[in-house]
C-alpha cells in the first residue's frame, strides 16, 4: 500500500471530524465519495445526508481518535478502525463510538467510501 501507515489514514479521518467541528459541509463533501454509505445507529446515510448534518452549524464540539487499527484491503483501499470520543455542541456529557471507515484512492485522491459507527458501552 505504498508504505502508508495508520497515521496517514488517521489524518484523513481527522479531516472529516474537523469538517464536522467547523461546520464545513464543503470540506466534508470533498472527503466523501459520490457513492458514500454511512451505517449509523439511526440508519443509513448517503453523502448528502452526511453533509446536511452541518446545515445548522457544527455537529461536533471536540473529538479524539484512539485505538486505531489499519486493515489493508488492496493497494488502493484501506479500512481504518478506531474509537472516537467526542462532545456535541452545547452538551456536557461526551459520547464514544467505534468506527470502521473504508478509504479508496481514485485518480490519486483518497476518499471515504463507507463508514459504520457503533456506540461504545460506557
């Protein structure tokens, strides 16, 4: 996989979280493939659904990524699995999810194709 390490994908994933924290729908859309599928506790989401969560501003106040593991799927695809601890705006209690995020490289650019979030038990 071109000697890419887990930190490369953590950095990509952090750009998605940064878009959520900054309320930047354009940055979010830039990182998601046209056929993105998200699987969440609330159901399925496509690329537009993911960006629309920012219609009223940031959906995340702060976050951290830990326990990252990388699975090489092919020379141009990788699955990043990790724990995300985050705080939503105007909330005092944080939340945690285990996330599996599939990234593909097309035309020299990495985009998120699939993401599944599983709530972590407290």
